[in-house]
C-alpha cells in the first residue's frame, strides 16, 4: 500500500517536472521581440547593400539567441532565408536554411513557396527545388478548395513549378505547366478583384517566363515567334527587347539584320496603332476637377481652362500604373514646349504616409509631372473602374481620347492623339 502510494507520488512529481519543462519551452511573446523583429525586417528599413543584409542577418540571429523560444521563430527563419539569398548562392546553405524554415513553419504553403522561390531564383538544380515547388502547388490547391479563396496563389505556384521542372531537366512538364498558368490568367473567373490591366500584366509576365524557358531549351523558332508577339503587345516591358534579341540570334544564327527586323516590326506596329486610335477619338465633357498638389496648393478645372490636359489615375499598389509613369514623363518631355498640363492623380487610400509615398514615386519615376491627390469617386466620375486610366482633355474641356491599362502602344498612341488635339485647336 505504501509502495503504491510512493509510486503514485513519484509519478506525480515526474509529471509536474515534465509540465514545468513544457512551460519553460512555451513560446515567449513580448513587445521587445516584436519591435526588434520589425526593425530588422526588410520593408520597414529598405536594404540596398550586401553590408546592410549582413547587419540584418546578425541582428536576427542575435534576436534568436536572446529569445530562443520566441513565437516569431517561423517569421525570423523565413526572413533569414530571404536575407541569406542576398549574400550567398551556396546551394547547400540555402537548402539547409530552407529545411529549418520549413520545420518551424509547419510545412505550410507559404513556407514551401518561399523555399522554392529562393532555390529557383538561385538556379539550384536539386530535387529539393522540385519537391518544394510541387508541395507549394499542392498546398495552394488544398487551401483554395478548403477556404474557397481565389486562384491567384495557385497560378503563381504553377509558374514556380514550371521553373523547377526546367531546372531539373523535365522540359516538357515545364512548358505544360507554364501554359496552364497562362490560360488561367487569361480565362479564369476566380481571380478575385483582379482588374483588366493587372490580368494582362500577369498574362504577359507568364508569357515572358515561357519565352525564357524556350530560350533555355534552345527552342528558338517558338521563342522568336513568342518574342515577336511580346515585343508588339506586352504591357510588361522589362527584358522583352533583350529576350527578343536572344531569340533572334538563336533562330537566325547571328545578329546580322537584327536592327532592320526590329525597325520593320516597329514601323508596321506603329502604323496599325495610328489606324486604330484614329477610330477611337471621342468627344464628351470632362468632369469637374478639384485636386490638391503635394504642397497643398489646389488645382481646379478653371485653372486648366485653355490648356490641353493629360490626366492619369494611378495607385501605388498597381504595377501597370507604376510602369506607366516613366512613359508619361517622356511624353511630357516630348511636348514640353506645348501648352499641355500632365496630372498624375493618386487614388490610394488617404493616410499619414500617402504624401511621402507619392512624392517618392514622383522623384523616382516622373519628376516633371504634376502629382495630385484624388480619390475613387473622382476616377468613377471619369467613367472608369480600372487603373491606370488615362485621358486627353482638350482646351475646351472635352475628353477626346481615353484608354484603360498599359500597352506597348501607349507612347505611340498618346503622342499621336495629343498632337491631333493640339493641332485641332
């Protein structure tokens, strides 16, 4: 009896000890941990140099040393993986960091996607790269089915998987996967509130990725055909001309005649643009404008009377909008001697950081445009629910030309229509 009693007491003591150890291992959660993490996380402080990334790595590792059971372990691990990617391309280290991050993040979709993206970006030709990408797509599909969320994550993961297949030499699967993603961006209706311009940008980015796969496979006939299409129609201009050049040399064996081919293609396209936009001219009264410059000065329609005005509505979260600003800057330079005002109307939600954000875009992308603050209602008054939305208003306050989204024809179309408006008056 006493033996059993002592055994019970001993077992209870062991349980209490185990429970105490368990409590000691419980995640810590303090304001200091969160503050230090947010200070070190890129996005709060922009990192531009390798030295800054190393400082971030050391700071994060010290945070883990000071708080070994922090509830932020998973977030710290995924940030460390991102930072290490900026300072090394050692595949063994990146795979090791990915494994640690995946274990801490409980092998979630976001973790698999992050790991796969790092290894794909660094061209790590490993079965791990393919495994992570496959699991990222699998988790995205399960998440989509369970929560009925939109299909954007799935399509992103399909593009990622295509690159992984390419890296491990499964080329047919790479092409099939990226084509599935392209069709998805083009036709699927479960993509949430994806606007027309953003959808087209997603399609063109996926096509550019397919073009890179073709070039890597030395499938130059397919590559040149797709490159010629993108050169004339893509709303995403980054790397398109360079990829076209690579496809041309691959198909024809050298760069001889490349400049003539480019000029011929551009001339043909410009002619088609002009023919089309001349049929798109309109005439309707422009809504009344009442906007505020960054310094607080107000601008109204009355202030703009007698001048041609190019108005564009944009937002900081809209990639095509940001890509459009430099084109408007060049258009402004082209017509700097003409009586034309260029208004870039920002419609982001008002906040304490909004003016600084707009000023930063102005400084970096289009210093000669007049940046003003507007809102969604103002955009709707112009008859558009999409951005970027750009129009030309003549000297009498009539909208004569308008366009939604950004395309390769933007500069040619806008310059031709603006010149027509100025000449007409």
